[in-house]
C-alpha cells in the first residue's frame, strides 16, 4: 500500500467517525487551540448540554444503576444523554474509534420494554452505558486498534468479515448484565505506549490540560470518562495501560491480577505472549463504580467461559475484613501499615507527583498508620526484565500489522525492532522473572518485622508515572507501572491533587539517578503541567482486588478532606 493510499484510508476512517455523530450534536463554532483553552471539562462542555443531560451524565455510575434498575430513569434517556456527551468529547479531544449510538439507543429501548413487561431490571447494570477500549469485539462493529491496516478487515485479515461477527466474552457478559454499549475508545497503535497516538485519529489529548497526553494505552477511555461522556468503562493493562490514563485524568482505575476478568475473544498485540499477561480492568470516577463493575462481571462466573479465568468469585469476607481493619484504626489502634516508594532508583518523580506522595504520607501518619520506606529488590532489575519480555518477538507482530498498510509506527511505542528470542532464551527469562517475583515476595513478607501490626504491609504507595500527565513525546520511563505487571500484583490508582506551577518547582540541587532521570527532569515544565491531575497507585499482592479497592477508597477520601 502506498503512502498516499494509507493516508487516504486513515482520513476516510477518521471522517466516518465524525459522520456517525448526529448533525445536531456537532460543535459548529471553532474550538480554541490548546494554548488558549487548556481545560475543556466542566463548564466548557456543559454549554452544549441541557440541564437534564448534565444531571444524568454527572451522576456516579452506581447512582445511575440505582435509578435505572428501579425504573426511576429510563435506559433510553440515560443512553441518549451519554451518547450526546461522548460525541462532544470526541470533537474536543479525539477519544473515539467507533460510534454505534443508533444500536445503543435500540438496545436501551428494548431494556425499557423488558422493565415495563417484567417489572424488574435485566441485571445489576440495567440501562447503564459502558464504554469500551477498542480491543473488544462488538458484533457488527469494526475493530482497528489504531492500525490503518485493520480498516476494512477483521484484525488485518482480508479474508474475514469487515465487522466483528461475535462479541468478546466480556461484551457478552455486559450485555447479559443489562449494560448499554455505545462506543469504543481510542488507543495507540500496538497498545504498547503511554500516550494515545495513531495514524487514524492522530493524538488524544488530556481534557484537563490539552497541552498534555491523556495517557495510554486505554487513553480514550480515560479522556472520555474525564469529560463525563461515560460513567465507567473497561481498558486493558500490560504495562500500565489502565492505571496511566486513570492517573492522568484524575480517575480511579484497577489493574487486577491475571485470571479475574475474562479476556477471551478480545483483540491484542503479540497475542500468545504469556510471560506478562495483559489484563482487563475498569476505570471510573469512583471506587464504588469500579466495585460495581467488578462484582457484576464476576457474578457471571466467567471461569466457565474463559479458560484463563480463575474460579475466584467476589470475596465479601476480604472486603469486610479490610473495612474492619480501617474501623479499628480510626478508633486509635492502628492495624494498617503501608510502604511508600519515593523513587524507583531510576527516575525521580516530577514535583507534582513528589508532592502527592507527601500528601498521602502525611495523611496516613495523621490517621495513625505505620508508613515505612519501601526498599524492595532493585526496580531496575524488574524493569529490565519487563522490557525484555515486551520485546520477545523482536517487534515481529507489530511490524507485521504496520506493514499491512505501510504506515509509519509512532515514535512513542516501547516495542523495538530486534531479533526474536529462542525458546531457550524465553525459558531463561521466565526463570529470571520467577526468581525476581520470589525476591519481592520475600521482601514483602519481611516487613512484618517492622510494621507493628504483626503482618507485612497492607499495601505500597508509589508513583504510577514520573509525571502528572505528560507532554507529547516525553514519556520516557514506564518502570513505575510495568513493575506491577511483572509481579502480577493488584494495583489501584487514585487521584490526589493537581499540578500547581506556584509550588511544584524542580529542586535547585537534584542528584540524578540515571541518564534517563536527567532527561525526564529536563522535560519538566511547571507552566505546561499546571492544572494536570496528579495521582498515585496503591499496590497490593496478587489477587487482592477486594482489599485494595477498599484501601484506595479510604485513602482517596481522606486525602481530599
């Protein structure tokens, strides 16, 4: 395919997304450039909505579900409101790959008919709009995953139908739960990128500060939810791809351990690479919303439909046990302890993230909890292993998919061209990974000696990225997030503060940790970052999703007091 033809194909696809927006929902006047208008959330997007649409779309997902499952709100009016706001969001920050509003509205009508006939909801998500990262197949809808070469095909295979002939397993379960699916969100081509950039929609910017990135690879999800064009949605995470967009957009998001949420039937890059598994997790504006979606999916017993899902239902007892520890702590007898990562030995966090760490540390100490510096096995070793795993095939898979159209690869992707590893080399990497996991486990266990609770730390507070969002093309270190994937630990991100140019200034004398650190610090621009959300991640051990959600909710509420 010639350069001209791939550009034409990308342009046609880009225009088709805009054409799917009803004329009455299109913004007529020019949108000011980012240099003049950074923040398009809040009042800016509200000007295009009715008071009723604002009321619906600015309601938490849990509260929406309460109203739609009780018949107080119809699925139709809720769906139409979110379709309208999602259409506006796309025009502001380019966050959608696929729009199927008409099909969603028909689904909503059927849900309303069902409720009228049966006097009960179809399921716990009855009438709740849910957005999806463009990895999930929705029957009758195209999946491009940001590749021009996938346009007009099925996952780049020209002998297959253009549009998916089936729903991914998670999509099927969401439909059975009563959710309304209406759009698929933008991703970076390859998915292996902390920004959202591809040759179809170009670049998805951060709604709070359009000079910056929305994150990646579930960046469209983060941007859409930040603009309240979705109450909650699902992304995937192999190196931080749920957590980074959640942090960059002031949201909550969870990277569960592998085997809890079904991945069956979803598209992916480097499919079959199992050393670090990509996992699915929800993003939303509240922990309650994450919990609602997580519990609902597990209620469908996905272990009967996805061979990689473990039979681990939602554990109310773990949730209640954690709440009891919090209750005892607030009574003046702390039963909780946390580790804190000030830096990973490779890159210092930028001033807004360093300040967020201090805010959380001071909050936990004020509440009487034990906080210890986290001195786990060298993060550089773990990050090196993760990088090698991401490049096991020497870039063969992503190179093939870019080659379908002849389009250039974005410079930001972390997969590099090289030599494919042999089976013996992969086995050696798997052994090194297991040994590192064991070292980390042993260190975590050893903290029982210093917590004062008789147990190891309950969680670890860490940056998710060195920066509050990031300037385009400046994401140079994914070690903070990728380490969690290597360990297969649970991680929940939560908002803490916003960058403030008046206080977030670089230290006058900073001892650089590495050449990468020197570059990352030199890229910091206090004025450019001003106003960007600054969040952190709370890391727990494997399969501790119920516990980490409770703790993240607790910490998130306390830091905002």
